[in-house]
């Protein structure tokens, strides 16, 4: 009886895990699709000079694909 209960519990946990994995995969595909759909313009939108929120603090973009990061 215990073995049968463990098998059903494992099946239920496996199904839940598969469902969560599928949701994450769909979310990733939607994010990639939206990024490719607008050609990445939304990622670089905060980098405009007209953005007053970044002006006083820094002229650096929060996301800059051209920036080279060097580790010591």
C-alpha cells in the first residue's frame, strides 16, 4: 500500500514539475518573441539622453550591449 502511495505522489509531483517547466518555457519564448519583434528597442529605451531620471546620476545605460566588462 505504501509503495502505491509513493508512486502516486511521485506521479503528482512529476506532473506539477512538468507543468511549471512548461510555463517557464512558454514565458521564455514570449520574452524572446517580444524582444525580436521590436528588435530590442525597448531594452535600449532608457538610454536616451532625454531621460531625466538617469541624467543627474549617470549617463550610462542600465543595459548596454556595447560595454566591455573586465574582471580583475
